[in-house]
C-alpha cells in the first residue's frame, strides 16, 4: 500500500496483537493507531473506516481480517466491493462478469499478497477460506464465522448497503471502508455509506472512525491535493 505501513523491526513492536501476518505492521499516524485499535478488538462487530485515499483504511482492515483468519478466530475472510465505474464503462470490458470486475479487485489482491504471501493466499482461496467478489454476489447469503470487508462502500446504493449489512451472520464481524469524497454514483443517487453513517449513528455495537488528510501516508503532495479540493468545495 504505497507506504501506508512499515514492517516493525522486532515482534515486540507488533501493534494491536495482530499475529499471523507475513510481516508485522504498525500505524504511521495517530489516526491510524486509533482506527487499528477498533479493528484489533474482535468484539467490535461493525466498524466503519471513513477517510480519503492513502490513509490505509482498507489495508488495515485487510490486515485485521488476515490476522483473525490465520489465528483461527474466523473461518473465512470475505472482501467485497461494488463494481461501479469511475468514469469508465464496465460493459465494454471483455469477458465474463467475474473477468470484468477482477480489475476492481486488484488493490485487495495486492494487500493480501503483502500480508500473507502468494502461496498462502492461493492455498486458502482453494480451500474457500478467502473470497474476493463483487457486491452483487452477496445477495441472499448469510455470512457466518467470517471477517467481512466492504470496500469502496461510498459507491453502494442505499439498498445495497442495507443488503450487505444484513448479511452478517453468527460469529462474524464486518468492516465497511470508503471515501465519501469519491462517490462515483450518478448524481441523483445517494451514497449508501453516507446514509448508513447517518442512520446508524448512536446504534449500539456500531463504530465509525474518520481518518483525515493528516493520516495520508502516500506522497506528501496527496494530502495537500485533498485539502485543496476540500477548500474549493469539490468532491
């Protein structure tokens, strides 16, 4: 993740008790540290990680999921994203639906490879312990004993967000990540993530953490670009 995290030099520096990773991780900012505390607490059944690109919100969620999978706390790690075009047309891409949406999943595959290695990732995928799929594939399912990550959630519709939140089954937990400033839905369609954050505010068991431009750990220019767009009232 473009420098979002760095390997700790000794096991004693491993943050939040996340074990079973290919390399130990630690937060780079105070915001990441607080967010990771929420993720590392397995009693937090639903966590929203909100913030701009480059804050590590998805990578840290995947790290927590990998740690729970490899430790045996969860039987499956499921990562899903809405297949919404960011100015491009999905229908023009060749291949089956799975092949069309695979490019949307590349950031997730990259995170999994970094956190557990290619061999272990492929082995667990073959056993059905890891699933990376578009949001449409979640409908009608009950996700039991799983660590579920809903990525790019700002691009879910209200009905899609309700659908995926109610997939949560026994002994499972869910992390919903997204950037409300990068909604690619049609102008008339409200974001399911924004809607959920509003109506679930104060609901027992729901936690939301907002990362900011101060938590961006990509190129230093990225946080200044985010601030400039915010100052201009642009999304």
